[in-house]
């Protein structure tokens, strides 16, 4: 693998200098560091696996090598512009990403100005695609996810929900708003609070939840914060379950809850076992590649974001084929018509550029084994 | 009312004790060098990272603990020798800039080594165990922290008041030049101060990260700043002042986080106000108030201008 | 120091400097029409211009007045928000203020008026903050201004101010640098100005600062820096001079904040951290505390290195069969830190010391005066 990579890289260097190669560049706009770094890396794994599975694409009768160009947006909106600029200056045909809605919104204008389409992988905030023609996405949206979670909480008999998000994180704040709307629409009470970035001490927020007599603690936060919350909840011996969004779907979070008695329930995009061929191939690839395994948190559990990254890569390839050109404007024009059946389900775009999806998986952590367990597949009518 | 407030006090005392241990390092260095050691919070963070990597490399935990503390002290020593000592004769602004540079360097080094990902702190047996105190469940470390802090402070105060090196420290902090003329080896005194300060920051890091188990390159920034505020609040240069200041800040910060519910239950506000947003800002508001009202802090000595 | 000692008469070195600056502007204008707009060069110039303005404004305090303030990020935040709040088009307000029903402010101001307002808002805030803070001594002042920046950040994130500030959510969709481009009716760009205009704005602002520095007021500030007590004895009113310097510096930091908003295309309180202040301080140090030219040069160098030239350090590089060791994400910043530490420890005068461009030219002309050896040492 290393050798292959070395050769590819050597070729890249030689080729980019001479610019005579048949290479199409796909930008990977993902966080490799910061609070969402762990999630971003897992999302990238899906793309990398897809890339080594299908390293070439036929565009307009010519076979092109697909080159993934990485830019680390650092999980933060102030580092996002330079990462986006970097991809733009590299001349990518299409951008994949990002994990996290805030960075997607922060980078959006740069892609728009350069006429480069972007395919959001797991950024669920409606604002990513609303009001623009260059941003697309293959995942469900927060109004949907918030409603699913609120329904689930209400079904479990919850009357009061304590909701906690990070200040200035568009993903957290968006999901909190939609959850609150839906939950209060069902007759419950939702208390929303936010913590400043880089908070480590969540004990007082957990105390707040207890003081409000919360039946459920909703915290759709980054992986880094959710592991802290779970561990501190364990030491406070809290009685309420913790409810989360798709960000919590990671083996890192599952490991944090392992051996404790904190219940963690989330909604997500993909459940291991839905597409066995993908599961087997991906696991085999992970286990054969130590760096990939490390990036996946040390074991071969499949995160939903990896499956989504995999699907995003193939969506990009379909768009390139349909465009018949590596020109980014042509790819943008072709994207609305792209349809495919990915491992996470059928993908097609609506008028806003959002994927038409109506199902989310509800999963929970098995506290003994530290695995995710399937609970239900939820749909919202309308 | 009491049962509402008690858990916040408990969290506050615990985190206050950890701030106190960091604040001592600030206050001692400031007392002697008149330098805000901006890198101190980052040394605290590096101690956490050292522990993570050492435990991951298979060193048994009982060996890790002393090793981390010693290594942290060594780092403190090296930083002083490399980044502050050459600037002894330079204006104070230069030294402060150097401190900011060291802070920037440490953060970036850790970012490079960890790849910018959160590192999970190893679980240290016994102090990580759960206990229930007056109906509130928490980790053992919450109770140990204030006790350990007080023990260390008493030991430190004894060291300063009753040993030769302590006397030298007091002399140097009173008058740099004169004590040099009296034959005190300034550099040795300053190094000792740094070693003690960073050692305590190392202890604080073990306690802090056992409670809040994630370490990342920015983990030290906020606790560092807050500890510094605590040192100013208590009167910079005064060790008991730093400790009192740290406990006040730790408790106040946690009460702010719960202020909505406390006020709500007391019937003072109609609904949540989102006051938890100000949990960090309040610390700085406190700082500015004390600086405006009593610039020398609660226990500080009067400083006269030197022309 | 040297400038104030020069005769009032405009000498040839000043003229040559002006010509060089104008030539650079012309060059940028031409480059912008020829080179594709996606080139990193323009990113660097835009961001560099922004940082240059902020760095010079910080230098005015730290270098010329001797007030060690660490509140720059806070004033930039205010500037950026004021700009954003007043320039988001009405039609986009529902999208931006999605959780606050479109927000309270329901009108827009022209870009340049909004920028002016950004500066004024920051200056007003500085006036208020200055009352308690400016009485403090060096490091207490530093920590107090830093604290104020943190308080401002929290305030702008407060949910209850959401209808104005959009809470902790992003402000976006306001006019950016790219809107300075002149477009034909079909949306095609005919004249590229998106780099030249920010450079001009920064240039004008820095020009004003230079005039200030060379005025009687500027000389008074330098007297304060050299010795407060002596300056007071000479009849300089300390408090009012310091306050004015603080407000002026904050004004330009506010304008710089507005420019940063335009560069980043989004504004969010979260990103205006102390780390940002430190970064600007380090730029000032590298350029030379007390040199406007130095601050400008080092801003562009700093931005170019971090965004462009040193990017390769963050990626694996293979030369032939040899994979260069150490290179991976984050290495660039390590190299950066080491360079900064070397400058701080061994080249404390930075790139320029206290010299300005005309001084350098005079030196080249062989007419350099001996006054440059003084350095910034106190």
C-alpha cells in the first residue's frame, strides 16, 4: 500500500508539474484535526476505500485517474477559508465534504466564487444548501433528524428534555432548534443551554439537567465533547439517557460508554449489515492498512460517516461521467440529475440540492460490549 | 436550595483546587521575575499529553505518575533557560512576547504530535472511582483535589519561610539587584521557582485530566488564563492569595453555569436566560473589577512606582 | 525615531518610497487582470492587507505608545459584526437570522459607510474600556484587555442578543471582496478589483496612521513610550493621549475586522480568540516593534508562508524513492513556531527594527543617519 501510495504521489508530483496527465482532481474538504477530526478522518476513510476500489473514471471516452486532494478545515470556521482556498487553487473539479455544517457554510462562498460544486457528506444543517446552486448533499437534514429524535424521546415517555450544544456550532445549534420545535410540538418541555468552545467541565451542565428533572439529555455535539459528557455522566451516576445526533455515531463514543451504565441513543445514516459486501470489503481494507485502522479509532467497527464518504465518492464519479468533462462548471450542471444506489440507500437530489431521504436509523450503545446496536428505523411522514 | 447549590459547589471546589495548583506557578514566577508566564497553561497541557503517551507506550501507571511530574519540572526548567534567561536584561515586553512564543510553540508541537486529535487520558485507579458525598455522586478526585492542594500549599509556604532557598526566593522577589549583590545565585533561585511551579502544574494536570479525560493542544489555554486571573485576584506574588482566588473563581464559574436554574428555583427569574454563556467571561469580569477597585488583589502588597 | 528628526521638507527618499508603493499597486492591478483569480497569490494579498492594517494598528499602541494591549481580537470582532449586521442584504436576512425571525435590523448600509461604522463602534468601545483599563500598568493592562476581548466574545454569543448578533450563529451573505469586481450584465467579470480594493483600503488607513505618527501627537506618544513620568513633566497629558491612541488603534482594528469579515465571507464570534491576538502580536514582533513598514512586510510574509509557501510541509513529499521524513499535518506550524522563537530570542529588532522604507532607501543612497542604531531597547 505504502509503495503504491509513494508511486502515485511521485507520479502526481511529476504530472502536476508537466500537466499532461489524464488526472481528475476531487477535493476532500474534511477536518483532520480539531474537535471533529476523529469523525472527519472516518469520513475520509470511506472516500479512500472507494478511491482504491475504483481509482479511475471514464469521462467523455477518456480514462482519467482520480486524485483525491486533501485540505484540512480543522473543524473550525476560521481555518475553513484557507482550506477551501487551497482546494480552489489546486483546480479541483468537485469537492466532497464536510463533516460538520459550520465549516461547510464557511467554505461555501469560496467554492461558489470559483464555480466549483460541492457535495456535502454529513453536514445536516439546512443552511448548507439553501439559497445556492453549487452545494449538494447526500445525507438527511436536521429538521428531519430533530423530529425523529423528538418523536423517539416522546415515545419513550420523556416529558422534559435538557438540550446542550456548543456555542457557535451550526450543527449543534440547528439540531437543538429543530428538536425543541418538534419536542414542544409533542407537548414536552425542552430547555436549551450552550457551552463555550473548549469546555472540558460538563459536570455543572449535568447537574442542571438533574435539577430540571430532565427525562432525557440531548447533546448533539462533536465526538470530543460527547465522550467527556458520557464519562462525566457516568461518574455522576445520572438517571437519564443521553440522546445524540449522527455525530455521536463513532466507535470512539461507544468506547467511552463501554463499562458504564450511561445509556446512549442516537440517529444515524447507516447501520452495519445493511450492505454486507461493503462491510466486508471495508473491514478487510481497514485491517490490511494500519494507518487506516488507527484513523478509524483502532478497531474495524464501521461508522456511518465512512459509508457516507464512500457514497459521496461514487456520487462524484457519476457526476463526472454525466458531465463528460472535468470542468467544474459542467460537473455542477450535471449534478442535479445524478442518481445512484449507494450503500446507504438510493441517492437523488431535490430542487435545493438535498438528497431525497426519509429514513434514519436509531442505534444505541451496548454498555457491555461497546458496540452499536440497531434499535429501529424511523421515518417521518410528510 | 442547599441541595440545588451543593453539586455546583462541589464541582467548583474541585476545579478551584486544580486552578490553585496552576496559579501558584504563575504567582511565584511573577513574584520573582515580574513576568506573566503565558506558557504555564501549556506546560500543564503538555504534562497531560506526556501521561497519555507514556501510558500508551506500556509504562506501568505507578511509574508514569512520578516520571510525568519529573519530566514536567524538567520542561519548566528548560523553558526558563532557553526562552527567558537570555532576555534577563531586555524590556519586560520582550520577555512576555517570548512567553507567548513559547506557548505558541508548545501548542503547535502537540498539534503536530497528536495530529490535532483528542487524546483520552488514562484512567488512574482509585482516584477515578465513583463516590457519593452528601447525595451527590462524583469521582474520588473531586474530594482529593482540595485536600491535596491544601497540603501542598502548606508545604510550599513552609519551604519559603523556613529554608535557605525559600529565603533566597523572598529576597529576590523583594529586590532583584540587591539580592544579587548579596551573593544570591539569581539563576538558581529562578530555576528552582520554575521547577516548583511546573511540578505543581504537573500535579494539577493529573487531577484535572482524571476528571475531564480529554487532552488536546488547546486544553491548557483556558485553565491557564483562569489560573492567572486567580493569581491576580488573590494578589499576585502571594501564594495563599492565589489559592483563595482560585477557589473563588472555580466556584463562581460553576455557579454561573447553574445560575439559570438556581435563580429560577428561587423564583427570581421567569425562565432560562442563557446565563451559562458567561461562565468564562465572568472570570474576566471579576478580574477587571478587582483591577479597577483594588489593583493589588485581595492579599497583594503595595507596589510603588520606580522611576 | 528617525522620522521625527528629519526636516519637514519632503526628501528624495520619501518620494522614492511613494513611487515604489504606487508601482506595487499598479503591479497588483495588472497581475489581477492576467493571472487566474483562483491563484493563491490573491488570497495572500487580500488576507495580508487585512493583517497588515491590524498589525499596524497594534503597533501604534505597542510600538509607538508603549501600551501593551492584547485586546485586538475583541475590537476586530466588534468591527466584523458591525459590518456584517449592517450589510447583509434584506432578502438574505431570513436565511441568516433563521432562528431569530430575520433579526431586528431591517435595513442595509453601503459597504464603505458600514466599514466606517465598524471602526467607530470599535473606537467607542475602546473609549469605554479605556476608562478602567488604561490606568493599569504594563502587564496588568495586557491581561485586562485580553479579558475584555473574552467578555466581548461571550456577549456577542449570548442568545438574548440573537435578534441583532444572530447569537452564536454565523453571519454571512454580506458583500465580500469579490463584490468589488466590475461585472458585465451577464455576470462575467470585466475588471478584477477584488484584490486591489482591499489593498487600497488598508493602504489609505495605514497612510493615515503614518501621518498621525509623524504629527505632534505622534511625537507625544513616543515621549510617553520612552518615559511616562518625563513626558508628563514636559506637559503631555498622559491620560488623554493614551485614551486617544487606544481609540485610534481600535478604530483601525475595527476596520480591519470588517476587512477580515469580507475576506472570510462569514463572521462568527467563536473565531476571534486570544490566539488571533497572539498571531498579530507575533507579526508585529517579526516586523519590528515600532516600524510600520516592518508590520506590513511581515504580515504579507506571515500570511504567504502560512497559506502558500510552507503548505508543502503539511503533506508527504517524495523525491525519487525517498520520502522526506517528519512531513505531515501540523509540521508547518512547528517550523513556524521555531522561526518565531528564533526571531524573538536572537533578532529582537525583527525585520526592520524601527526603520521605515524611506530610512532604508536613505541608507542605500549612502545618506543614512546614525540614529538607526538605537533600536527599540528601553
